[in-house]
C-alpha cells in the first residue's frame, strides 16, 4: 500500500548539503586526496557554490579531519553522527537544524565536476512539480561498456519525467540489440546522476520508510521512495558527471585539472 504523501511546502529557500564520510572502500580516504593541491571534498564544495538558487552550502562531516580540511579552505561544516547509516541520514540531520529551509540538495562529495546549473535544475524540478517529493538527474548513455557496468546506475522515466525504476542492470532491455541504439535521439538509455533534491518534510520522513524488497536486491536507496508510492521527478542534463570511486578515476580527474 502506498504511503501517504506528506503535506508539501512551496519551494522557497533551498540549501546544499554535501555528506562526507572519511572511510571509503575502493579508494581509501578519497575525500581528502589532494594531488591537485586541494582536497577532493573542497573541489566539490567549490562546484556547489556555482549554483545560483541555493542560499548556502555546507559539508555534513563525520570526522574532524574532513571538517578541518573544509574549514581550511573557507568552507562551512556541520558535524554529524559518525554512526549515521547513509549520506541521506546526514542530510536529514542537518535539515533538522534548519527549519526555515524548504528544499535540501544532496550533492555527493566525490562529484567535483557537477555543474551549478544541474543543481539549480534539481530545485526547479520540485518547484514545477508540486506532487513530487524528490528530484534527481540523468544523462544519456552512449557507450555499451557503460550501459553494462553495474557501477553505472541506470534510470527509466515516463513521459512526464517521473522515475519508473532505477537499476544496476541495463534498462530498458533491447529485445534485438544494435549499436545504433546508443546513438538514438531521443536517447534510449540514461545514467542516473547521484544528486537529489528533497522537500524538507519528506526528507525528515525518509529514514522511517521501511527498506524495500527491490532496494535490498539492487542496493539502491531511491527504490525505497518508489516502492512507497512517491514521485521522483527526473531532469536530463547533457553534461555527464562521474563520481570518483577508484584510483584510476582520481588519476584522470587530477590530469584533467592540471591540463585545465
């Protein structure tokens, strides 16, 4: 049975929260890597500052080392519970301290190339879709390897832009494959960009929603929202961004920054 949609406020004020956890598995302490001369988390913070709509940005840190690194570069930090189970829980913890903010944008700490326009779009989507409790972004997939990579989360959405499903598997599945499908316009395949905007009331309720069966299978928290019957609206951007998860990802990022 669908959960009741919480009473929603008009999108007035918005704020960006970057949840930051010191421990990381595939790339240890990645948010503090600083081969560019600046910690990765600070590159992401500066990218978030380019958004025009939010009134501010903070890092929701779980460890003093992250807090010190961000503050050393002039950033704002909110300390959060080190035992918080997810980044969403850290964003919600900050939201409880800011009752006058209507929309919170969750920007992943390892997304230093995310554009300010993309963040603004996520906020605009909630303003234009009052029945949606969350918004997120997607970008076209043009490569077969990317489509088949489980680390690349895919999303399908309906004609109104409402998310229908998120998966680590290639979706939609082409009954008859042709490489031409990857070049189609409009695109057939979309990568989910891990940015979320939440209405405050819903964000504070999200942790209380029961873990969904499909969420457990795919290890994708956003499926909990769909399973509960809520609407997530998806905006399309043409500037693909990729999180930094491996040493190779970080090497490419460093080279790109030095070249620029």
